[in-house]
């Protein structure tokens, strides 16, 4: 069961990228932002929510900060190319996004749910590849944004 959850988390961003032709490079960088938010400002955000009488568990808030921005970005950036090298690079970045998503969510899920992802053999292999997954995802994301988003305007 744990391996099915791992596979769906890794393949989810790739499936959305493929089906909607979303910009996975923006999705990866958005996930990086969500990770920073879920680790750096979560205490202050939880305190702010408690001041306005909203009680939210820290783990739930961390998951929302990880998943919501990524999902919104993939949905809003749909409609890109479906052919060529750019599309295949987007799929590689989407797989890196899924891998990073698992790496970011595993500690949260292990402490709060029945999905103890770190006990999976597949998760151990993913942890061994952590630097590669994050590094390739970041470098390809930057290259895709730099070299495919900014086109020189043609003067008529």
C-alpha cells in the first residue's frame, strides 16, 4: 500500500503535466517555495490562524503549503507544447517534482498518518537519489524557464 502511495505521489505531477501540458518547471519551483514556507514560516502562520480562531494542525498546514501551490500552478500553466524536446524535459522535471514531493511529505505523513513512507524500500532508494532528484529538477527548471519563456519579439 505504501508503495502505491509513493508511486502516485511521484507520477501525479507527471500525469498532470502530460494530460494538461502544464509547465512542470514552474511547478518544481513552486514546490520549492512551498517547502520553504512549510519549514520556515509555519509556526508564525499557525499562530496567526489561532489568533483568528482557526484551529489547524501543523502537519495539515504543512501539507497544504506543499500541495496547494503546486496544484494551482500546474492547473494555471496548462496548454504548453506537446511535442519536442521541451515537452520531454518538462516530463523529466515533473518526475523530479514528484520525487521532491515525496521527500518533503514523508516526514509529515510518518508522524501523523498510517502512511509510514520512510519504511518503504523504494523510499530508501529515493533518499539515496535525493541530491540528484533536486539538482536535476532545479537545473532543468531554470533552463526551461530561461530558454523557453522569453522570446525575442519580431519586428514587422
